């Protein structure tokens, strides 16, 4: 019994060390290099400017996202350089808008919801949208026009 008590702290420390080693191998995060590039513009569907959506910028070496603001414009930072595919995800924009509206209504007694215009689902994914542009270092402007 005495021997077990003497070994118990060592076993606990060894077990804890093995547990920590096992936990570190699961999820790995990759931080992309800062590109110094931004992409901004407006999004229109037919002749209507979108007020609610998330813009996705997907390149070979990473991606960036931006929500359309109250002014109808988006601005993505740390955008991957070179050829990129773009997407316009209105479902993600709706979720972000609902979160903002709930926060406003709890703090200030409400707010006005912007007009939501749904675009076809193929535009929500950068690989199926067919919208492309090229990003250079610095500020880039690209107005996304989706035909009806």
C-alpha cells in the first residue's frame, strides 16, 4: 500500500503528460501570410443592389470573407493574391443580419431590417459561381454583377 502511495503522484503526472500529448495532435490551424490586399465593391442581382450577403474570395493560397454593410458595399481584407473565385452567400448574410438585429433590439429597442434579395444557390459557392477576378497587392475594386 505504501509503495502505491509513493508511485501514485508519478503515475498521475505521467498520465497527465500523455493526455496533453494526445490532445495536441487533433486540430491544426494554418495562419495565412498577410497579403496586404483588399477587395471592395458592390453586389447587384439584376438591377437591384444587395444589402444582405457574405462575399467569399477564394484563391489558391487561402480565402477571405466580408459582409455587405448598410451602405450596400463589401470590403474584404487580407485577400489572397492572383486569380480568385468569388461567391455571394445570402444565407450567411441573413444569419449575420439576424444576429445584429437581435443585438440592436435588446439594446436599443429595435432596428430596421434591410431588404433581403435571394440570389440563385450556385452563387453561394466560389467553385460554382463562375465569378472570377485577379487580385494585386494593395486596394482592389470589383463590383459583382449577377444577371437574372
